[in-house]
C-alpha cells in the first residue's frame, strides 16, 4: 500500500515536471521569431522593395516662413524677430494697435532678452506699425 502511494506521487511529480519542461521548451521556441525565414510574415512587416532606378535625395526641411509685407524695415524685422521664433508670430497676431506693437517689441527686448539695439528696434516698431495695425494691415 505504502509503496503504491509513493509510486503515484512519483508519477504525478514526474508528469508535472515533464509538462513544465515541455512548456518551457515550447515558449523558448516561440520567443522572438525574427529571422530571415520569418520575414514578411504577419508578425513582421516585409521590408520595402527598392527599385534600382529610383531617385533618392535629402533636401532642406521645408519651412515656410510667412512673407512679411514689403516695406522699409522688413529686413530688420525678418532678421531680428526670427532669432527665437518664426515671424509667423507677427502675421498670426490679430492686428495690434500701434502703441501695442511698441510695447510688444519692448517686451521681446526687456522680458525675453531679444538682442536688438535701439536703432533697429525703432525701425522694426515703425515697420510693424506701418503694416500690422487694424488700420494699416492689408489682407
Ligand atoms: C529672445 C527671443 C525673442 C526674440 C528675438 C523675439 N521674440 Fe517674440 N517672443 C519670444 C517669446 C519667448 C515669446 C512668447 C512665446 C510663447 O508664449 O509661446 C514671444 C512671443 C511673441 C509674440 C506673441 C505675443 C506675445 O506677446 O506672446 C509676438 C507677436 C512676438 N513675439 C513678436 C516679436 C517681434 C516683433 C520680435 C522682433 C522685434 C520678436 N518677437 C523677437 C521671444 C523672442
């Protein structure tokens, strides 16, 4: 009787160990099926096929700075006011009153440290007032 129990225990234990080992082996075989034989299968996208006559090139990243209105001071504005951000910050604003543009340029210089000397700053303020106020802005 005692012997039979021992046999059953051994049998159960052995079966459990076998199942465990089989599971581990299976999992190992399934893991990371990335190889030249599995290319193009659902689990991994097929590599793009490159045709020999294609033309590949790298060119400048397309940035589209908004065109500032023509006029005196445009160059100064384009140069100084695009140091930190695009000049789109000017064109995307709702038209600002003349005094507000003066404040705005002052804010860029004093608050944000824009390195713009007095002379070009005055030119820029004039330019902005001439083209970007409710009265002067052209659609
Ligand atoms: C030293 C960097 C710097 C320079 C140079 C600069 N700006 Fe700015 N500008 C900023 C910063 C920072 C903001 C705020 C950005 C934000 O809030 O997202 C800003 C925002 C703006 C705005 C949005 C409204 C506001 O007040 O936040 C306008 C309009 C603007 N700048 C105009 C100008 C003009 C005109 C010039 C040229 C005279 C200029 N900026 C030069 C840093 C600069």
